[in-house]
């Protein structure tokens, strides 16, 4: 049995009925893996590389890790929150160092670390193209960290930007938490949110992560159901 442990934030978190229809990528990802693969989604709202560790969440994963497991490491949204010093990390400082700690934690137990760059925000300009990535400095830091720490990289930032531009602003609005008032009990006043996802968006971006794993090939293909169809 293969096991995936996921350390991340609200874009990946498993949501419950109290926040329906919000859906994390981790909820949809099991649609793309073999039935023998178990996904333990430890992602939590508003966590950065720093707060995830300080709250003992990485420690809880560490208690379960064993040889042959996978640790998916996907952060950026909250590390770049300069308004909250508890979460904020400098991209080329603490953020970079923390990524190395996550990678070393996995390897200490014979598990395989994987860095996943953060999901792009659905922010289109008036001309219908995406604005500059809000994750630019953190994206670049993760790419450098993957090289420095020799960790496989799934470039969700790049792939999600390409997919959003391919489909366009109108059709992708419903991928995110853009809700009309009076439709959902958890959001009676509606919502305008181009960061967090509904199921269709979570499914689309989970597919891209699976595609990224396919491109890594090797042992990562062992995780996937029908990789030839991705």
C-alpha cells in the first residue's frame, strides 16, 4: 500500500458540510490515484510553512511516516501574508529554509518528498489575460529549493496559469468560490473568492498535479490510475 501525506493550506484542505461547496484539491486528488493508494490530507486553513510546523502538524505527520511513503509539500499563499507576522516568511530566507526541513523530515524516514508550487489566483485583467502571479517570489524560491535540496517538483503555478488562460475568465468563475446569495446555507450572503475552490476547480487542479507526477515518471507512476489518460 502506498501512502501520501499532504502538508498544505486551505487550497488543499478537506472541507466538511459546514463550508460546502468549498473543496480542497486534496479532496479531489484521490480520483486520480490507484485504489491501493491512501491520501492523508493534513492541509489546514491559513497555514504557512512556519505555522504548520509550530502547531505540531508536521510533527504529527512525522509520527506516521515510514519508508516508501510520499510527503507532498505545497505552501506559499500564507507565507506571503505580510500583514500577519505569525505566518509571514521571507521567500529567500525562512521560507526556503523551512522547505528544506520538510524535505529532510521525509527523507529521515525513507519517504519521498515532493514540492508542489502554489495554485495561481484567478485574477484576470481587462484584456482577459491573467495578471502577474501573486506568488512570484515564493514560486521562484520553491523552484530554487527543489534544485538545492534535490526534491522533485510539480509546477502547479505554471500549469494552473496555463489552464486558466486556456479556459478563460467566464468559464473558470465557477471553479472558484464565487457564489450567488441565498444558494448555499454556509454562505447566505454569497461570496466572491478567486483563491478557494469549488469541486470542479479542485478536480481540474488535482488532475494537473497528477499530470505533473506522471511527468516525473519512475515511482510516481505507481501512484496513478490510468496515467496514459491524463
